[in-house]
């Protein structure tokens, strides 16, 4: 049972640290309980408690990742379902974390649906940092991926793709292209913010 608990948390170092603390507490629990109680029963009780806590930590970790709510900004308010320019295909993003065995590298999937044939297929499976997508034309979708503060990369995928592309199977430069325009806009925002606060601070000091 304890092996299953640790498997749920193996990709999350901070949760494992929390669980390690609980294991230590469990050890103290076993050594201080009355020795009249069967040790196996005590161990099973401890394992059940740890499993309950592990489940709570697991749900907490999942809740930190926002649900997909927009094709252009997963924190936005728009639906993530969008038509291709010619209205023949529908793209959307779906959480596939459990489908792929709770693998954090396989968290979001970009899919397309054909209303005429009712066919649905997965184009790209990415980790929690998939951030948005846009249609470039009727057959090509650009998928964006957060690569750090102010840094974004993308890959262009064909809507005709037969099998899913799993980004975890590739090194970054193999498939991702830096979004230079996004980086430039981010720098401009940071610079504008810096100038504003410097000027307003100077004004406040003069008024004092």
C-alpha cells in the first residue's frame, strides 16, 4: 500500500518531502502506541492515514493548475473550443493527466473534432506549461508553451496529423521555436512598468 502512495507523488519532490515528515510522525506514532495492540493492525492504520493525507496533497497539487478556459489564454473567460477558419474542424484542449497514468509531462492535450464525420483525434500532448493555441490556417495550429518568465516557445502542428506528438519525447530545440515577438512585448511591459514607478516615486519624494 505504501508503494502505491509514493507512486502517486514520485514526480512531486515537495509533496514527497511532506510525506517524509508524515512517515517520521508515523514512526513516532508506532513507538508510542500501546504495545498491546497488534503491530500489523497499527501499521495498516498508519498506512490508511498516510494514504488519506497523500490523496489530499495530490488533490491540492492538481488544484494549482488552472482549467483550460480559452484558446488564447488559459486564465481567460472564453471557451477553449474554436473553429478552424473554414469552420470544418473544431479544436479544443483537454486535461489528460489521469488518462496517461498521472504523468505530469502529459497533462494537456490539443485535440480536433470533425463535425461531419464525428471523428476526434489528439494532435499534441504537453505538460502543465501548455499555455494557448491559435489556428494559423485551415490545417495548421500553433501551440504555445511557457518556458519561464517572459519567455514563450511554440510549435506548429498539422490538423491532419495521424498520431499524437508527445512533447516529453523531444529535447526543446527539436520541436520548439522561440516566440521572439512575445519576448519583446514582455520586455516593453516590464520597461513601461519600471519607468512608471520610478517617475511616480520621484514625484512623491518631491511633494514630501
